[in-house]
C-alpha cells in the first residue's frame, strides 16, 4: 500500500473497514439464527414427543408393535422436519421405528438417557445428513423413550440463503461506500494534491507558487501556512540573489585586483631583471676589464694577488647576478618558449641539487601557448621544486607536461615525506602562501589546481588549464618561496 495513491488508500480503508465489520456482524447474526433455529427444533421435538406419548403409551403397554409403527409412520408423514422416530423400552430394547430397512449409518443403535435430564438433544452426522435428535421420555420414562430425529436440511437451506443475502448486501454496501468514499476523497484530497504539486514547484525553485485557501478547517490552515512559507522563501530568495550578485561582483573585483597585483609583480621582476642584466652586469663587466688593465700594469706580486682575489669575487658576483636575473624573469621563456626555459631551469637545478633525480617528459605542441599559461607553468615548477628542496626530503621528482587541442596538464610528483591537510592549513595561516598563490593564479586562467599528499607517501601537484578560455589577464607570477 505504500506505493498506491491516496484515493486507493482512502477507499481501501473505508471499504475494508465496512467489509470486515459486515462479516463480523453477519457471522454474529448467523450464529444467533443458528442457535435460535436449533432451539426451535428442540422445542418442536419435545412437543411432538409430548403429543405422541398419550397415544403410544397404551400400545407400548399392550406390546402392539404394528400399531406403534403405523402411528409413527403417520406422524412422520404429517411433519416434513421429522426424519425418523424410534421408540425403545427403558431397558434399551427398540420397540418400533420408522426405519423399515434398519438404522442409517452414523446413528447409534442404543442411546441411554442421561440421569437427571428430562429432555436430551444431540446432533448426528449420518448418511442422510445432519440430524438433530431429541430424546423424550414416555410417562417420565416408566414406559419408554422417544428418539425423534429432526432434519437440519431446512435450517441449513435457510442459513445458506441468509448467508448469500448477507454477502450480496455487504457487497452492495461496499460498492456504495466506495462510490461515496471516492467522491468524498476527491473533495478532501484535492487541496492536499494541490499542496503536494505546490511543494514540488517549491522544490524546483518556484517560490511564487500558492495554493487556494478555501476551507476554514485544518487543510485550510495548512494552506495558509504554506502560502506564508512560500512568501517568506520568495523574499529570502530575492535577498539571497541580491547578496549572491554582490558577492559575485566582489569576487570579480578581487580576482581583478589579484590579477593586477600579480601583473605588477611580474612587471617589477622583469624591470629588475633587465636592470640587473643590462646595467649592473655591464658595469661589473667594465670593472673587470679595468681590473685586467690594472693587473697588466702592476708589477707588485702582492698587489696582483689582491687584484686576482677581487676579480674572482666580482666574477662570482656577476654570475650570481645573472642567475638572479634569470630567476626573476627568464629571457628564454620569451625567446624560445616554455619547454626550452623549463629544461634550462632543470639543468641549473640539477647542478645545484645533485642528490635529487629529476625526470622530465613532455608531449604535444607547445609552440602556440599564450604568455600567461607559459609563465604560470614555469612559476609552478619553480615553486614546487623550491618547496621540495625545503620541506619534502625527496630524492626523486617526476615532471610531466602535455597538451592537446583544448587543455594543458602539468603534474609534479615527488617521493618525499608528504603532509596532511592540517599541515597545509597551518601553512596558510602562517602566511606561507605559495600553494594558495598557485591555486589563485590557476583560477584566474579558468584552470583547476589539485594537490594530493599524505604523510610518508609523497606529494603530487596537478594543474589543468584550458587553452581556449585563458586570457592575458592572468599574466602573473609566483614567489619562489613559501
């Protein structure tokens, strides 16, 4: 019944209740009628016995068995309910009966009267059907006893007819009740069905839906409460839409500011890198040339040794400046593309960290990448390798970059100690914003940033960028430190 409609449930409840009550009442009436008819049979048997006692007693005393049998047959022919009559002596001997061919099967040949019981009744199942037998005394049992068998066939036919009439009546009542229940259910359940449909509309986001408030009963009060709820939800939805729109505007502004911040940082890096390369480096090269001239003109051995030390120090400083300029803004990224710049950086990293094995693989066409995407991939590799050196204790790193017509995917995996979610959150609270910065930059380019790490199980960083939706607004950089 759980999956049936309210109409079916309502009809089943009403009709089922009426049918069960009708059966119970009918069974009670049938039982009462059956008991009453049995009492009437017993009464009729007693009356027949009392009527025959005055006539048969003299025949019994004269032992005129022929007259007794004639009288018994005559009385049986006058009453259709009488199936047989047996007259027997107090000692149990049968004196006369209406059975010309012997007693039927199922009936006891001898039936002793119960002590202290004047009239004894009992039902027997014989080959002629159920028989209600009444045991009546003749002259208080001094002369003999009657065994009068009364047929229950008439009573059974009446009971069957009453039973069929009752079943038909119950079915008619159930049909009428079903018709009335259906009509009542339609008027009663219609508001509930309307409310159910309104709830479904409410679940789909239609907060303007209302249900009619027709009746002052509980259903009407429920409809009014629903309409009030719908109005409140509509007002709340409008407020939420307004707040969401304001939040989206703020989010757009935040992303624009982040983009401007990263762009300004990258511009500053490019300017500093250019100044270091074009001005400071050239000045130091000129100073090295003057040192060589001074060394050639100096004959003092101590002075030459001192000038050699200065020259070596300036060479190291010049190399450091060039390395710093490249890290700030790699010129190969603009001149030869992403893959060459990454391979050059990895060569430098391998010389600086010889204990870490770096494997690099690439597939796809990288010749048409936009500058923001190339810069993001390069900075992500820088940030990831810096963190690996500082925190992971890894000795193997696998870097894979691939591209197709629609997306670019860069993954960096190490076999270090890894970290938990709590560690990542604590790093964010301590203003170690390297990973947060990478994620925000990926979102600026409409990409996705994933990081998968477990304690003692290494770390895997994956960034996926759409090639068609990325814009130059994402031309930002990342710090090399956390």
